[in-house]
C-alpha cells in the first residue's frame, strides 16, 4: 500500500513538474544541459518495462527506450547506436521498483544516477532502421 502511494506521488510530481532538476553537481559528458547526444553499445533489458543502457568507451547511461526498440530487442541489443534524448533524474528510494517518465515505464536501479529519455535512436553509421 505504501509503495503504491509513493509511486502515485512520483508519477504526479513528474507530470506536474515542467522539468526535473538533476542531482546537485551532476555533470554528464555527451549532454549539453538537458539534451544528450551519445554513441555507444546498446543494452536492451529484456523482460522489463522499457529500460536499457548505452555504454560508451568510458561511461554507462541508463535509457528510457521507445516501445518499438523493446519489442524488437533482438535486433537492437548489443548494436552500436547513436541516441538523442533528454537527461532526467531518477527518483530516489530503496523501495521503488519502477517509475514513469512521460509515456514510458522503467525499472529502478541501473548503471547511473540519471536516465536519458530517448527521443531518437539509429544504428551508428547507418540510416534509421526501416
């Protein structure tokens, strides 16, 4: 019951807030303010709601992926990709299992403090997938 109430509060706060403040002192390479442009290897987390990660040569960033990428995970997982997205903070709390960012539900945890809501994804060096 408390977890449900907390999740409802998080969803309400995310929906009501025009922007989400990044953690104090957070500096993310590849991101200019809230817009991120990164190239790296995509990891699609199967069996979940819609999370993934992109690994660059030196860092890892959590992703809120579009549904079509999750639905075709086998075609995308492990591929080198270019992404453009918005950097947002993930909610804190040890009892949070998942949360919503705009129209996407993602699992808590991951490889970073912040998460990138992916607006555009293409295979690196290729045209957009058909």
